[in-house]
């Protein structure tokens, strides 16, 4: 075990996988010499050389497209996109090719690639640097969308993503990069994608969230406990494919109440999908309408007001109380 | 003949001031003293603004800023040479263009302080917002230029971008479109040698960015971007070509980004002090200022006065921004052409919850 921050865990997963498999390569803007603008790839070029840790020209569409070519020909590329808002520059390749090539070739071609990007607000950065994009990509068949919320999952899930045979959009919680530390297993360690996790057991309200929102969600759950409301807190971890419905379902069968917390704008996001599935499969167990706490259907504000957009513990707590007293 | 030459071309570099600040007699644009003094005043004002914006961020009074120190000549001159009705599509590094076009610096500070209303474009001229997705704004210029041409209004569009941005597909696609339809569009590339930590040699393998113009049938030229006389000369030609219907020009201005990429960046990690010092010798504060002194445009007294006035204007702008108060409720405005029922509902819920 080693005490690590999220960013160290991400660095350590890549270092381990680069060591383990000579087909793993890493590419992106400023990832080599500088070690990434957030230092996620710090030291990796020095250790694994310029041929495997590649500083690219400034062109996201090309970074993603080149990764597809590399993956087709037997490599396992990890592409870093500097900020989540710029994944969209490579949208065509990610959606129309990476996610589709297995289906399009009837299984002959696989695309084992990971696109990593810092994700989520709260760091007072510029426009386009902090928007939550998981919903946009979760609708794409064939593309895995995953987001860890802590150092242990960051290391384990990233290793699993690199070893897997599907393209993965790996969204990293920027505001937690250095905010939390935890003991992380050394050596060979993976956390399978597609599995949610109960991080706190409870019987009053089921609370589901993911990525950077887990912190505020857990804070709100702790405050709810002071008012005698025991939340069962679930970290979704993988957004798509959403194969963890059973876990949420089991919890809702116990609590009868569901609150989903999502940083992205309210409409058409993962929260809506989770609530729809629970309505479809657990309607008879519900004692309150499933509720969601989300961002708003507008742009994430600039630095001064961005915290008003991101669901804070007070807003989450108030919805927990509403659900529990319904 | 089985083998014939399909294409031949070469790309020129223009400079006017030599190392001892003497202009080339042929190329000297012979600018009037009034114009030169105004140019000097604006460049000083911009440099003070730049330093202040960094200082405010360091003091925790504003957020991320991308300084332009070293790139003033390009931005200030273009601001002075365009008509208010011409359009510009700038990047995040072009605050000096805004200032030269007459923007209120107080409004720029309101943006840097992270208020929604700071995003209102502070100019009376035709300018797009400072664009952050690198290179994307290059593709809007040809559309604007096409509209200008269709409307027959003589307007020109200028798109601004860096050496890093020249690697994006948008720039190539934009040049191609502008060339095919011979559009009044100027592609203004400021090659400041660095894209964050990435040196320009990782952006292109040829001798220049300017030469890329040739393959699109566009006029391309490289210029010493820290020599205002050379830049005036080159931009004037490009403007004339655009207004005369002769099509687009790609200008690659060789500059240096003296500051950090942004206030979040530490350039010491990837470049040496010696490199910075070498480029510093080319800065306009050396050669160009000497030229102005030698030609009686400025002297010690004028310089001190210009400095003082610039500092006062910047301080006034900061004071204006400091008194600005906003409400987070502003985030619900301007999403659609009119408020929508759902968003209005979310806004009311928000106001009630936060008591705003
Ligand atoms: C599409 C996109 N990718 C990445 C970034 C992050 N980023 C901001 S500026 C920059 C470097 C740009 O370099 P260049 O085009 O040379 O312009 P300069 O910053 O030197 O003025 C990068 C990578 C971004 N803002 N947009």
C-alpha cells in the first residue's frame, strides 16, 4: 500500500501498464517533456522514452484518430486530452470510428484505447475547461464512459481500462486530483469497469453519484446522519454501459427512496437514465418520487459563481430531507 | 515530357529595423510622428495592463490570465489599422487587440474576475469573443468574409491564432475555403515559439508556417513580429489585397511569449533563461523605442508622462472592476433567444434556495 493522491494514482497506473505491456503508448499535448499540465504523466517520458510517451502537435482530432490507427495495429494507446471541453474536437473519430469499429467489422477489429481527460468544475479555470460531458458520450453505443472518485479506484479503473478491449473515455475528477489521499494497493491491481460500489450502507435513502460529485454527496450523507437519515451511498464509477442497475435496484428495494446527484446540467443526463430504470423496475417499492440534484440547464459559470452551479452539500441535503419525509 | 513541374514557390521574410534600430530605406513605411506616438502610447498601455492582470491573479483578485507580452506590435497595429466595421476573431491571448480597438479595460478586468457579465464583448467594433478552444476561431473568419463579400460591404475579417493552433484541422480547412472563394480574410498567425511547453518544432516540420499558404493557393509571408515597422508594411499589403478582392493572406509574425503561457504555467520547467534573454534583445522596448527616440517621436519627458498616464488608466480600470457586483442569477440569462419555461422554473428554484 502507498499513500497517494488521485493524480499520483493515475500516474502510477500508467507507469505500471507501460512497464507491464510494451504495446501501451501514451500521447497528447504537453504529456512528455512537461509531464502534463496537471503532471499526470510526470516522469513517464524520462522512464519510457520519447517513442512510447509522445508529445503531439496541438490537434485533438488527430490525437484521437491516430490512437485509433495505433489500436487497430496492435498498440494500446492512452490519449490525454488536456481538458474535457476539447474531447469534442475529436468527437467524429471517437463516436463514428472508435466506438463503432468493432460493430462495423463484425468483431474483426477491436479498439483498445483510453481517452483520458480532466473533468468537472470547481477549479476556477477558463471556459471549456470544466464542463461535465459524461452524458453526451454515455449515449454512444460501444464507448465505455468511466469516472473514478478516489485514488484507489483511479488506479484500479485506469489499469482495467488500459487492459480492456473497448474504447474508454476516462474522465478524471480535476478538483479531487490533489484534494484526497488514500492508501492504494501496490503491484498488479485492477478495479473492473461496469461495477458500482456501495460506499456507505444505510436504510433511509439511496444516494447515487459519481466522479467529483462523490465528495459533496458523502458530506451531505454525513450531515443527513446527524438528522437521523441513514443514506446508502453508491458510487456509480462506470456511467456507460450502465450495468450496475441491479445494485441500485437492490438498494432502492430496501430504502424505497432515491436521490441522484449529478454535476452536469439537469436535462437528459445519467441521473434521468438511472431514475427511469428504477421507475421501470422498482416502481412498487418506491415510497417517494425519485429525485435528482443537478447543475442547471445553462453554461457552467466563470470562476466567481461556478460553485452556485455545482450541487453543494446544502442543496443535496435539502433534497435528501425532501425524499425522506415525502 | 513525362515529368513537368506542377508547382514552384518560395516564402519571404520581412524585417525593417536592423539590430541598431535603423530602418531599411526601401521598406520603411515612413509612418507619421502622430501615428508612431499613438502606437507607442497604446503599446505601453497594453504592457501595463498585461502586468496588472498577472499581478491581480497573483494577489487572488482575479482568475487565470494569458499574457501577451512580446506580441503587442501585432495586436496594437491591427487594432489601429482596421476599420471598426471590419471583423476580428481573436484568441485568448489577444486582449491587446481589444484594447487597441477601444475596449474599456475595466470591462476586461470584470471578465478576468470571473463574472458572467464580463463576457459581454466590451468593444463598439466588430469583434468576436476571445476564443479559448485553440484554433477554432480561424474557421469563422472565412464565413464572415464570405458574408461581407456577398453583401458587398468591403469588410475584412482577421483571424488570430498561434503556432500550436496551426496544427488544428480548422486552420487548414479555413485557408482552403478562403482561397477557393478568394475571400477578404487575413490569417494572422503569431508564432511565439511555444504552445504551453511544446516548442514550435513539434508543430511543423517545414521551415515556416507561412509557407503552408502556398499549397492552398494563398499568399503567405513571414515577418519580424517584434518590429512594428515591418509588421505595418506586411499587414498593410494584406489589407490592400483583401479590399481589392485579391484574396486571403497568411501572415506568420515571429514573436516570443515572454510571460508564462498563463498564470497557471511555470515556463522555467521547459525553457532556459538564456533563451528568454536572447529574444528579449528583439523586443520593441529595445529596437523600436531607440528608433522612436532617434526620430524625435519620444524623449525622456514624454516617456515618463506616457508611463504615468498608462498606469493611471489601468488603475482606474481596476477600480471600476473592483466595484462591480454581480449575482449568480445571471447564469440563467442569454441561454436561448427567450427564457424557456423549464429554465425559468430552475431559476426561481435557485433564487429561493440561495435567497438571491
Ligand atoms: C482545442 C484546445 N486544446 C487545448 C487547449 C489548451 N491550450 C490552451 S492554449 C494551448 C497552447 C496554444 O498554443 P498556440 O496556438 O501556439 O498559442 P499561444 O498560447 O502560444 O498564444 C493549449 C494546448 C485549448 N484551450 N483548446
